[in-house]
């Protein structure tokens, strides 16, 4: 196994162009586990650790430009206001040690349906900025996940950063696991209210081949909120609306039975999480909060 | 050296005062390796290193049952850096199998593999990565065979027989060759007693396969010696048992296999069976180079015996006033592909199968199966754990049937000293079952959940943010259990301790040398405490454990403080007598008090029963040869259980613990947070209270683990292990481990050294059913299987 250590972004892109099968190594929290278990033996590892700009972020007017290697611990500590769902998701990632190493770029690169960041990115709205020696492009998050552990990256491309829409309303993230910390998601759910556009976005994790939005549930909820003028009145939502939203979110799942959980429980739990996260977010919206707690 | 002053009583050293040795028994002496382990400086067996050493690697079967048609090692041998590749054909001695109780386990597969992960070939190479690649280059031609995975498939007509030519001591009474062992226990007249019952409850229960999940993977270093023998440094639980199994397979006499205990990173029963010991020795002897083997985590999950999964059927009856009329039960334990300690686990499950209750009329049957599932053997609680989960669920079910408080029902039926076990064995030391239950019930309850503004770390789901208080219901449950201490059924169990006492630079110094495996239980601390107390010496050295001293028996069955602690006490007593003899020889002529009864050693001095100081140890031993004694210590004998009735004085000692669990359950999502697991346990005598509490808290959390999350998942179609890693084999984290308040009762067992009772296992028993009882109370679900999974609560 050859270990490539580019000193700058351009070198990294050149290396990736030369060795398209090279596996990028950022925090290493996925890659090293796979190597240690013998599940993966890449010919080349491409260490991104020396490229400082990948660990930087910038808060813009409309979006946060989040470097691929910004560790989860920093997202929790410093971006809770701008990216509340992602910060909540980051807090649920693994252990403190992993949160100090791992970042969103790794989650996106692995594209596991169980990655904690995905539902939050789907709910907030985001674009993944990728680049190769041929040039840069931005992939909408809705089009990024293409299959189980597959994404829209081309072989010579590297993930540089994610442009995540800044929260203009409350956001939530919730994850079911079979212990109370350090657990891979059995299923997860992200939700963001976008009062400006009068829309609600969602993200479902680990309950389908890819992370996905619950489009029908989102449309139903936006319609119900608009119809009753609730965005303006900030009144309580009728229980039947929350219930229907939950059922539609559960219906958006295509889960499987595996060693971590059953399809039935995943579908059920996504419904419960959808109802709870929506009610928490709506309560925060009624109280005038911009972000989630 | 003191000056000698004439007094009325004769010549006595000047300046002597009475002072008891510090750090003796009853004190919470700190572990010598505690800080090293916390700071990462402790050297574990995986840290061993030797100049010129090679790395060993084991090729394991990907199939649970297959015939090996051919093995081609040529490509592996051709890889540069590879020094040896060994298969079954390369084994040097006539003896090619090993085993704890029955030698039914091939060192390397002999034409057939019987479980996923069975060792097939060995590689030694100059780098671990080279060894790994070489192992991948070994071509093994398998033809898969059908698997048997449970009682039905293992005993079905035409079922493939895993060990067709059995001639072991259990074979003649096994109802089927795939039944390794069967132990019935029959007392009284169950049919008649059942007619007296006003309420009868039955239940079927299932216990998943738990893993010991120690953190230090199997590892060790074998160094070939000039005499043709081998020195083996390894993490294990019983050096001499390893030695007995290793030497014949190497074709060496035992004295040419010298074993030294390396740093052990946890055991819990999982190091009772051999792992890499023979393999490393074979490679070292073949290559003439030191060979180190360290299992990966995945290999560790495949490479050691787990706790037996079990299916249990129970029937309990009681009269309206809550008195048990009878218990019937049948316990089926899955031993997997090889015997390991399954037979002894069966004996435990049967004899402890109805729990710490008085029942005159009992019918128990326990069997252990051979299947193609992973081998199962020893784990903390050893057969008593599975039974306790079921009989305590039954007691709650019975209480519900009677409309009675579950603690009250247990109190009414609680065993007391003098009562008979189902085996007919009289319990002849304190059995404070009702008292332990009263104590956990009377402990203050934790405060109710703050549903207004909860800290989400205190809620089910924790930081995964699944609830802000919604859906959460609190439940409380109780359980009590009984565990045997020591090896049972007539096993001639003994421990050896060597103690040396000498004067070095004018100071008395003791050394304790045993072969006891320190696996975290605290023996090294307690042995020094015992020596201080018995010899009145502060400076005590604990010699590294090796086979240059007699066997200390196994670090298991809650036996080490009783047995090797007892051996240290026993040898110290003999050393003390030698001191008195030397003193009498030197000074006895002048001081008649030397001839008196009740002399003792205290504060580095010889003291009379009245507290009069006769001499310092230094004075007595100055110029003498060191006193150096090695003696064996035995507990009172036990006897086998009758093959038909199960009657017999089978156990050395019993140990009791009770738990009260308080849980919060998110009943919509099926998530559980254990708020508190209070434990009361009779420990006889706490030689080191801090260690005792640590054992109880650890055992309690291990019981919580199987209650809620820990399970080796095996695909029933292929018998392959599905989750051999800590990614999907979940053990409790700090956010899952509750407060564990501990109430120690110290009622002396007159048969045991210091009156102590083995403590390590009992808390693992009652913890699990207490958690289950609490979750059942919160959810109203029957929950007859552990670990409980969220879908069991929600569905």
C-alpha cells in the first residue's frame, strides 16, 4: 500500500488524477476501520491531513462553506447556531475521540446510509463542492447519494467542502441506536423548517439504500401549514397533521432487516422521530426561535 | 538493629512498640497496576517483543461446517519473508487435539471444520502484514456440509453427527451423540405437588450468546529454548491447565514448556480455553525463532468460546399463600462445535436451576448440545446466569398470577441456612436471601425523572436526541440469584502458594509466589494483604505468576481469593511456625514465653498472646536461611451429581446477590436507560472492600449488557457469526452504565478462609433479570428473550 501525502490541494488533485483508485484519508475513522478489518486494501492512500484549508469554514450570508475535514467537535462547538441540525447530528457521532478526528467529508465520501451527517444536510439543504484537475463543480445534496455506499463523485474527484444553507428556522436531528452513546444509527431523521420559503425539509438515515428526503411528507406538511396559515399565526399544529406527517415519513422508508434492527422497527421509529422532531421544531418556531436548542 | 536491654523479663530489643502491619486484609489497598492501566503504561501480552521475533498468523475457516478436500500452501511458502506454514499434517506429536474437559478440539482442522473461524493453518513471517498476505495465499478446497444449529436440527433423525466416535465420560448417558451432556435432577414428587398448586405459571425463555468482550485481544510470545523446549509468555486464566494441554501436542514433557503470565487485558472466562498458545509454540519450535501472535478484534470474536445461548422452559406452582409447590424446568444450552466447559456449565445450570428458593418437589433437566455454532464455554456466572434470567422472570409471573408483591413472594420462599438444594445438598453456611432482598428494596430510590427540563444525557437515547421526555415510563424490578463458588462435582481442586520470608538489609521481607493469573480481579493486591496480615510484615513482593511453582487453579468460578488466597494464608501460617521455631531455638532458653501458645507476628515482631514483644523478625531471622515454603491448599471435597437423580454434595460454597433495577423506557421507540442498579451481596468477609465493590459493579454492568444489547448474532442458515466487532457487538458505555450503589453484607462462612465468599460472579446473575423485570413493568410486555431489542418493546 502506498501512502501519498500531498502538501496542497493541487497536489492532491494531481495525485487523485494519477491514481483514481486511491482512497482519500481524512479523519480515518471509516477508512482505518475497514483496513484494520481487512475489508479494504487500497493500493494507495491519499492523506489529506496536510491540506489546512480543508479544515476551515466560512459563514456567508446564505450558506456556510464547511471544509471537508472540519471535525465534528468543531461543528458542535462553533456552528450550532448556523447549522443546528448538523450540530445535533455531529454531537451524536461516535465518541469524543472520533468527533475530534472525523468530518463531514468522510461521511459523504463513504456515503453509508447510516452516516449521521446525511439527514441533517438533506434537511438543511446543501451542495457538495467537488474538484478534479478538470475543474470544480457543485453537486446538490439531493443528487449526491446514488446507492448503498455510492455517491456522485467521479473517480478523479475529491470532496473539498460542503455549502450548507444557514438555518432560518428551527432544525432538529434524532437518531435511534441500541445503546445510549457510540452507536451506529439503526435509523435517523433530520428536519428543518424554512420559514422564508414556507417549506419543510427532511432527511432519513439508515432506512433506505441511501439517505433520502421524505418528499411526500414534506409536501403534505408545507401544504397543511400554509392552508391553515400557521406560518403566520404560529399557532399549535393539530395532532392529526403531525400524525399524518409521521405516517408519510415512515412510508418514505425502504428499510431492510439486518444485524442492527428490523425493517419494521426502522419504519416505525422514523415515524416517531418525524413527529417528535417536527413538534420540537414547531414549538421553537412558535416561540420565535431561529435555531433549534 | 535494636540494642538489647536487660529487663525483668530477660533480654528484649529496645525501642519496640506494637504496630499492626499496614495494608493488611480488610483495607482498601490500591491495585499496584491501577495507575499504569489508566495511563496506558501497563504492558499487556500484546505488547510483548523479542529481538528476531516472527509474527504468527492463523488461517480460519469461512464456513461453519465443511470437509477440507485439499490444502495448498506452496504460494504462501513462496512469499518472501515467510518462514513456516503449518497444517494438521505438520503436527509433531501423536496427540493432535486438546480441550479443557474433553480433548475434542483439533489444534488445526483435521479434514473437517465444525465452526466458523476454526483454525486451519498457521503462518510465521517476519512482518504481520506478510503473515496476513501469506495466509490469504493458502488455498483451501472446502466442500460445505449441512449445519446443525439448535436442538431440533441437532437431534433430528438423520442429523449429521459432529463427533461420531465419542468415548468421553458423558457419552454413555447422552440421549443423542450431538448431546454432549445431560444432567437431570429429581427430588420429591412433582406430579403430586403440582396437584396442590392453586396457581401454575409456565414460560419459555431465550438467552442470547454473550461474549466476554475483554479489551486485550488474545496474544502471547513463544521463545524456543536451547534445551529443545519453549518459554511461553501469554495472557491466560490458568497456566497449569494450559500447560497440561500444550505439552502433549508439542511432544514435550511439561517441564520443557515453561509458562509465564503476561499482562492480561480482561478475561471473564474467555481465556479458560486455549487460543494461540499451541500455535505460537508450534511455529517457534518449527522456525527456531521467537513467535508472537496477536489476534485482531474480529479474530478474537471468532477465536474464543462465548457464553452458552440457552432456551429454557419453566413451570412454577404455588399455593394461594405464595408458597412454591413445585418447579419443573428444562434448560437447553448450545455448546457449539467443541466441548470446552459445556458439561460443567450443564451441571451448574441444573443444580442452580431453580434459584435460591426452598422447593421440596423439583424436576430439572439440563442438556448441552454439540452444534455448528461457535463454541461456547466459560463466562462469568457459568450456567447460573441463564437459569437466573428465567426463574426470576417466572417468580414475577407467579407473583402476578397470585396478585402478590414480587419481593414478598420471593421473601416467603427464600432459602435459609440449613435448607436443601434440589441436589439434596444442605446449605451449611449463611444464606441471607430474604435479607439481601430487603436491603435492596429499602435503599432510597433515585429521584423521579425531571420531565419538564430533563438533561437528555439522562434519557433513553441520550445525545442521539430521541426524546425530550416524551414516551418515557419508569419501571422498577427485583431479582436475586445463587451462584456456586469454586469447582464442583468432585473435582479435586487445589491451589499452591510459595512464601519466602527473609531479612534484607535488616528489614523483614516476604515474597509470595503463585501461578495465579491476575486478570483484573485483584489477586495480586489481596495476596500481599494476606501476607502482611499473617506475617506482620509490611514489605511484601508478589512474584510474577509462572509454572515454576505449583498450580493455583483457575482464575474463575469466583474461587481465587478463597483458594489461592487461602493457599497464601495457609503457607504463611506454616512460615510463621518456622519463625517461632527459629525464635525458640535462639531465644527460647531465656524466655519461657517463646513456648507459650498464641504467638503471633505483628508489626515486624514476634508477639505473645498478651501483646508482649519477644523479638523482631530481623533478630529471629538474622543469619538464618530464608524461610521458603511451597504448600498446597484444598477446600473440602465435593462429589459428583448422581447421573439419574442429580443428588450429591456437589458445590463448595454458595454466593448470593440481589438487585433492584430502576429503568426509564421510551415505550414508543423501545429505548432503555437504566437509571440505577442497586445491589446487595453477602461477601462473607471483604478482604479488600474497594476491590469487592469494583467486582460487584463490573458484574452488575455485564449483566446489564446481556439484558439490553450484548449478543453474538449467528446466521441460523449458515451458522456464521454476523457481528464479530465492537461496531455491532455493543457493550455498555458510560452513558449506559447506571449508578450502582452496593450494600455489603459480611456473614462469615465457617468453612472458608477468613469466612470469605467468592464475589465475582453472583452480581452478574441477578442484574439481568432485575433489568428485565423493570422493563416489563414499564412496558407491560412479556419480554422472554435477552438481549431485549427495541423492536421487542415496540412491536
